[in-house]
C-alpha cells in the first residue's frame, strides 16, 4: 500500500450496505487488510458504522461498514437504521454486497436496499461467497445482481479467500473524488480502543451462544488501566437482559464466561500487540436495547 501525497491524490467514503449476514464485515476486513470489524455467523452482528481505512498509491478509501438494513424493532435497531441513513447520505459512493450462497441469491431485501442506494452516488455491486456455490448458481446470482441496478459494475468475489477483491478495490479507488487523505496512512479504523476491545469480546461471546442471546448481548468496557508498559488491564461487563441469559453466559462452574474471556484476551492481544489482563463480569440490564443513555455510552447511533 502506497502513501498519499500531492494535489493529485483521491480520497472518499464508500458505504458498505447489504442484507444481514452477506459478509460485509469480512469484506471490510479484507479490503482494509486488518480486523476493523468483528465477524460472526449471527445476523445483525454489526451495530455501529465502522470506518476502515485502506490506502493505495495516490488514494485513500474510507470504507464504512454499516449495520445490515432491517425494519426497526426497538430503540437499538432504530438507531442502527438511523446511522445507515446518515452514512449513506454522506457517502461518495456505495458498495452493495449480496450473497451468491443465499437462497434466493437476490431477494426482496436486496432490491429494497438497491432502490435506496441509487440516489446521487455511484453504486458498485459485489456478489460475495462465490467460493461456496456451483458455477451455474454463480451465473444466476451475477445475472440477478446485474438486474438490481442496470449500469452498475458487478464484481464476483470471495471476501473469505480474497478472490476478486483486488479488482474490486481498484474499481472503487478509481471512483473516489480528488482530495487529500482523511486519516494518517498508518491508521486502519476510527474506533477508539475501548470500543474495539468491547467488540472483540462480543465476537467471542457470539461464537458460543445461540437463539435469543446474541441479540440481547452487548459488552461495555468500564475501565482501561495501564500499570506499566506492555500491560493493559481491561475491566468489562457483558450485558444481557434476563437472569436465565446470565446463567447461560456464566455456564456451569463458570466455564462459559472463562472460555469467552480466554479467547477474547488472545484476540485483543493479537490486535493491540501487548499483554492483556481481562476481567469480565456478566450483568443483567433489563431492556438495555431501549436505554437511550446506555446506547449513547456504547456509541450506538
């Protein structure tokens, strides 16, 4: 990745939109070349608009990974959708991600999102997960994607393997308007450390839970303490909405929360490059998804 300089540089924001679980976060990480967004097979994992920064020779692409478009059900999802609308209105371009592995590959949700993207900005379509389908299914998915927005460029890709991603990035960079970079070349995300750590903890909790718990679960970092160089103490709360959810997360003999903590500590250490001491507490916060003050603190919406 080259560094930007001079008056000929190009930079801009591209909003990454799509139905839940089409692989937007995996694609964002692949384009940026770093883990800026957590990945889970649970729908609606992304709750914040996460900006990932990719640099190339003469350009800087700020990719905004948006929450999956959905019908608001509570204050949390209403805020998420409000953030989607705001980021789309400010974006220089949009990247619509659809899944070749979905059934059907192109559905009503994709058409709904495509209609909202086509106003006043260039839109590119990425057909993701091509490594998971047959050639016949891929041809059908590409044809369906081309019908979503006639004239939009369509790229078959696999965010997981990287196939087709370089060609997609080259195309997006060519669409950027002239301008200086928005972020230093070494910066990969706009998320503060506390939010990044909370998301990495949540990622490990999501990987070990099912049914209603992933939607009712959030992580809040209460304190970051650095007693000496090379050691960061993290105290965080895993929030759920009921006592039964709390019991599941703690697990028999505390085994579940211990497993989450061990995996999360390793993940945070890899990302931050230093030793982490992680203290996790499971707390019941009834109806937290409707708590405006808590959502403000969590930086959602």
